[in-house]
C-alpha cells in the first residue's frame, strides 16, 4: 500500500508513466499575469460523483485556486486546461506541511515532559516550536516552490 491509495481518491487522477506518476486536475484559467497563471479547479471527494451525493453529507466538492508559473502565449482567460504535478511533489508537500511539524511537536512535548514541565507548558512549547519552522519555510519558499510546482499539462477546447 502506498501514499496514493489515501491521497488520490480525494484529490484527482493519477497517470502512471515509466518513471513516476502524475496527479492531474481539470480547471479553468482565472487570470494571466506575465508567467503567473491562476487556475480554478474543482476538488472532489471520491463519492461526489455518486448518484445520491446530493442527499449525503459525506460528499464534498471544493473549488481551489492553483498558481502555475509558465509561458502563457497560447493560453487565454476562461480556457479549460489540465494542471498536473508529480507524486514526488505531493510527497514533499506532505512532508514539509504535515509530517515534519507533527514530529517536531511530538518530540518537543516528550522532551519538555522529560525535563519536568507541566502539560500546559509542554503543549505551548510544542506549538511555539512551529513559529521558527514556518519562518524557515517562508525564507526558503522560492527553493521549495521550484520543487513543489504545477504544470499546465495540455489544453482541451
């Protein structure tokens, strides 16, 4: 079992290639500013396409805006496109956004408890530890953006 078994049903299609897989979403171009293209995608839960989804609270559809940095000579506002990213980029995003902060918080809670801190102080220290982490993420955002990015895969009119 791999990470796609959990992520993909909620977030999009996976296309297998020889080297790696891609996650794709259909969307509509909202704005184009130089090489910065904003694409609106509809993110659906796996059960959103079910016939009784309108009567069920489990179905979920959300609109998201995705920023794509690419040449925009052949693209126009309102055009339907497919945006994609690699599964490696998804893994990197999950690692930076969820796994590392969670491990940091747990490690700091246990360290503070071992040093004799109360539960309240341990919890506050673990939450406060995220401040320098996310400041570091902000400082390295350009480097992270080069590894975790979207591409416009192809156009369909």
